[in-house]
C-alpha cells in the first residue's frame, strides 16, 4: 500500500515503552519506511480515516453481512425502512502488525483502538504448538462470541478459516511454522441515520492483526 495522509489517522511504531509516530511522505510505497530504534518486538498500530461504499446491488450487502456473521442485519435494515440499493456504508480499519526486530522479544498489549485484536503470546519467541491466543476488544470491552476470520499464507497459497471468541473475548488460532497470518474481526453498527440522503446508514469497523510464525 502507498502512503496517503488523508487516508491514515494515527500511525505509530511501539517498542517497549518507546513510541515513534510514522512520518511517511505522500506516495511512499511501502507506506511505512522506518528504522527500528531498538531490539525486540515492534508493534505497528494504524487507524484509518472513514471511507465510504455505496451499495447498488442488494446481493453484495447480503453476502457481506452473511460472510461476517451479522445475523440480524438484514432484518434490522428492513425494520429501519432502508432501501435495498443506493445506501452507504462507512468503514474504518483498526489494525496492528507484529514485527520481529533482532530477538523479537516483547509482548503485545491493548492500545485503546476503537476495536482491537490483542496477541496474548509472542509469535516470534513463544511456543505456539497449542495455538496463538488472542483477545478481541470493542470500545475497551472484550467481544464475546465474535467471529474471527483467519488468512493463513505460505508462498502464494492462502488458506481461510474461521473461529469464534469465548465469554472472555478470547480465541485460540491454530498456526503452523513458516506461515504469515492476518486475523480480522468486524463490528457493524447502525449510524442512527435512517434516511440514505443524510449519509451513511451503516458503519463497519475492521480490527486486524498480522504476524508471522518462524
């Protein structure tokens, strides 16, 4: 991805107690170019500014809400008197990437993103034979029984599977050595606007966490 300042909000690289704001230039590709300040686990956090999607095909919205497991969204949409086409969804991304620098030692934590996936183990130093434990949050509270989609990549091969969080918002992700992973957990919420001419009627917030398993 290229760097577009109007598209990205707060972007920070964390190492221990150190925080460095990303100061990329317009069009930089990759978007983040940085020299880490110290040895250990580097955690990149990024929240994007809102983007918009206009649905001109009802089946696309239906496919989205079914894929992301929003069981009542279609009923709620109808109950609000919303049309099946011509309505807008606003979406933002709330993402983190775990990068090993040198020893890679360190631990992820919650950074107060609107929605967030926190790694409860370090994929570069810990034993993951029983899986990678994570916890999903929304507005600082654990998300119970939330769907987590897992993208597992090795070379050009990508495997996609799903799991769910427990009553503490936690999930165990089965992982394999020598792969890279992207996890996502999406929140869909009503914006309170029931007239499409007023703006977006739905808002989705995409939590993401990426890491590799040596």
